């Protein structure tokens, strides 16, 4: 093999693609199968959209999808509104303890959900939010807000300091510098942060399972986890796979819609 041959890189890329895409492909194949066909190991399946029709004809699936969309969107919007001024202060201003605060924010976002579950349950119950969609928004903000602040602070920190000096010479205050100068420059980072926050909340399961009890407040991940077979002799795997694939469509659509902004935001500051 010649030195510098692209074959090893192509082989590694092919292995990575197969490892990443094969579970999704097998979920797609399984979603087209019903009854005894679920036990087949054939790599292909004749398309049978019965599972999809059953899921889409269920009004509770649309209600749960609307709950997931509402809670994830609310968490994303609230987290960005609260994180932008905090991230601006941590990224652009110099004060004692800034590094400690950033480390604490990173540590909070890395905590396992189970570590604060009992405390959150007590707090949500006393606030009267239990079994309401507001409980999910309140709980998800405990992880979404530190993550958004920590991520946006890096985008603010990478902006040139000359911008602040020129703006102050023109008489711009802190609020005008944030809204008119810095936010347009880190717009790709804001989009990437908001989308990552949305997807984390869209896929959240533990809080949604713990803090909601009735069907009216149930979200899509919990609804998929509670799918049961329509009869004793039929397995629900095909229905579960079809519902799971349908649940991935909104995040995929958002990624395709904002893919250029996401790529620009995630690579911002990598090259000076």
C-alpha cells in the first residue's frame, strides 16, 4: 500500500457510517414488519405501512407530539433568553471568580438526572406543578440553562475586543452592544445552541416519566415507551419502531433547515 493512500481513511469512514446508520436502517426495516415477520433476519422487507397508519391514526400520538414540541420549544426559548446576558457577562467581562462559575456551570450540565430527581420532585410538588407540562419545562431548565450559558460564553469570548472599544467610543451601552453588535456576530452560535437544547429536551425521558402522570401532559418519548401490543399474540416492536422514526422527523427537519448555521456555530472560534 502506498504511503498516504486514502484507502485506510475510506475504510474507517465506511466502518463509522455502517456503525452509525445500521441501527437506523434496521429500525426502518422493522417498522415495515408485522406479526411473525418481526422475527425475520432478512435485510430487506416489503414496505407495509400498517404500523405507520396505526400510529398516525391515534389522536394521543398527535397530542403527545404537541406536548413534546411545546415543552422543548419553551425550554429552548427561555434558556436562550436567560443565557444570553449571563454568557455575555462571563465571556466579555473580567471579574473575580469567572473561571469558577464557568466550571460550576459545566459541572451542573454534566450531572446525571437521577442525582437531583428526588429534590426536584419535592420542589415541583410544592410549587403545584406536578402532572403539568410546566413541570417538564421547569425541570429541563436545570440542565439546559447551564449548558446554554457555558456554550454561548465561548462564542462571546472569541469576539475581538476591538469591537467593545469602538462601540464605547460611539457611546453604546452594554445592552446596545449586546443586541446590535455581538448577537448578530454570534447568530450561528445562538442557532446551534438553541437547536441542541431543543433536541435534548425533545428526547428527554426520565423527567417526563417522573413528573407527568395523566395522558394530557405526556410527551412523545414516554408515549413510545408505554406502547403495548394490541393483542396478547402480537408484538409491538413494529409499532414502536414506526413511532420512534416518526419522532425523529422534527429534529431532522430542523437540522436540515439550519445545517449551515449549525456548522458555522459549532466551528466558530476554531480558526483565527
